[in-house]
């Protein structure tokens, strides 16, 4: 299996990269793994029943939420860390900063677990979840593919 990509040309007239080609990942309707799919896979790999797995997943998500609402970073070994970030507007002074007026919203920040790879004479950060990812050019385009480009499979 591989992550599919399509090539896109930068057509912005004011861009210094105008005319150059970039790859973007693409996902079709069937390219979704939902909670039920994960629960079934876990059921098949363990002695747990799908309903038990589903209950664990639901409790797991609830406890992550509780940790975030309690102002904690939630770190999952071999996965990554979740934390809350905030959207704010500026205040003219510390005394004029007001939570109700200046904090506009919150969002979740996810930082995937990573490790340093020093092999091959260079140093690079590798995201553990996607270590070893492979790429495959999607077979079809809305417009003609770039000349000289066919279906390629490359390692990431």
C-alpha cells in the first residue's frame, strides 16, 4: 500500500514558483478508516470482542478530552502529544486583557512522536507513525498529467 499523490502546477501569477509542479496527497471516498474499522481490526488481532474494543476507544477519547479540559498535555507513547492552543486578539496592556473579550477560541494541537535518524551521513527528523511511508502517483488527473510523468512509486 502507498499514499497516493497528484501533481499540481503553481499557476499563481505573482508567485516566484509559477509554472513549477508540486505533489499533493489525494484521498478518495473509500480512503477512510473509521472507528468501527479500527475496532474490527483490533478485535481480529486480540481476544477482545468488537463491543469491548469500542467501549475502550470511547473511554480513551473521553479521558483524552478530560485531560485537555484540565489543562494538561496528553502524551501517548509511540503516537504523539495533544495540547490545547488558543486564538486571541491583542489587548493594549496587561490590565486591559480580558478572557471574554480577548480569547476568541481554542483548538487542539497534535504533535506526532518523532525520532532523530542519523543514518546515511545526514540528520533528519522522522515521524514515527509514518516511518517507511511509500508514495504512488494517482493514475488519473482532471487535466493531462505532466509530460514525462507516469505512475511512479517512491519511498518517503
